[in-house]
C-alpha cells in the first residue's frame, strides 16, 4: 500500500537492518475502546506492507481503551515499545512492552504504567543520557495539570520501573506560539503532546513536542541549555504549523534526516508524512 492509504496518528519509524518499521495509533480506534497496535514495513518510505499486528490484548492486559503512540527502540539486545493506555479505573499512563523482533509479538514488560499512578499521563518516550542512564520523557496531561507539563523520570536499566522521582522540563504555556484550547467539557488549558529527544551533531539536546497554535496542531521544539535532560529548556521556532504534529526524527537509509508526523489532525483523515531536515548550528530546519 501507499503511504497515503495508512490512517495512523503519532507515527514512529524504527530503522533496523535496512528496513523501515512504522508504528502508530490506529486511526479507527483512537478515541475509544482498542485492543492492539500494528506495524507497517517498507524499504523506501512510500510503498508499505502490512498492517501486521504486533501487539494484541488477549484479555489479560490491564487497559481496554486509548491505545496511543507506540514507539519502539532497540535496547540491550531486544525491542521495547513505549505506549500509552487507559482504563476507566486507572489513570492514563505509559507502559513498556518487549519483543524479540520488530514485528513482535510484544508482551507486557512493566507492571502497568511507569508514569506516576495518580497522574493522567501520555506519550512516554525513551531517552538514554550520555552517561548511559535511561529516562522516560512524558506529558503530565493538561486535563489534570491545566497547563500541560513536559516531565522526565529516571528508569531502571531494564526499563521495567521508575528509578526516581519525576521532574519538570517545561510547561506548554512557555511556548510563545502555544494557544489555549477548550475541552468538550468546557475546561480550558494548554496541551503538551508527543515528546521525542534528539541529539544534534554538536552535542545539543532537542525535545520535539506538539501543541496547538493559530495554525492548528503544531510541531514544536525545545532546546536544553546544557545538552542534557536536567538543563533549562527554551522554545525554538516550530518545525510545522500547518495542522500536523506528534513527530519524531530518524535518519533514512541514505543518511538523510527525516521528520515524520501525522497531518491533518482530524479523525480518520490522519496520514504519516515525511519531511527532509537539515541541521545548522544545533537547530533543525525543514528543507
């Protein structure tokens, strides 16, 4: 199938042994009950095979809805999926699953969510510091926090559990371009979505994240002042302000940096897009 036929949100690309593996939130079941994730396979980013189901709830998994934003990393000889889930009796949070192959099958690895159990959280992503310590960067959701928070929490080396307390990186309203939105319930606030950490060639550390601007869903970028997760983050110019976001960065098989995100941010219309990037003076720009 062609890229334009794939209806997913929150696209994530794993490049492994000359193959692209594309994961994402199923468009059809995004906002309600759900039971799994899929992966698509390609060698050129345009023609894809699949979908292949890589995780399925066999009835024993703790969550039954809002299966969101699967990200897959090759770490210490195995493949780890970070994904967000919800249960009416459990706060939304990111759990970790594990598999021996990119196609899965993935099985629960953490004991439920790794995010704080009394926080509404989403979109956990893996970051390993230059010292080799793993962290999960995640969003403390605006529906609970009001002003959505970007947070980090250290993980155990096996990625099964937290290994310390969460700490704040920045709040959504700190971005000059970010606009307050109104929930269907009537509450208002500022959104943080979709973190992804990228190390630049000069050693800098960028945090991609998404929220809403006057142009709709927007792909933002924050910059650490010391090149590490404990630095002070400032907001750079967004990469995309045309109703698309929840992006990540990868290097394609030709060595070109690529940004992938979903657009438009409209139910059942979302598609993965790929935009070449260039890096200049520690910043990223669309070509």
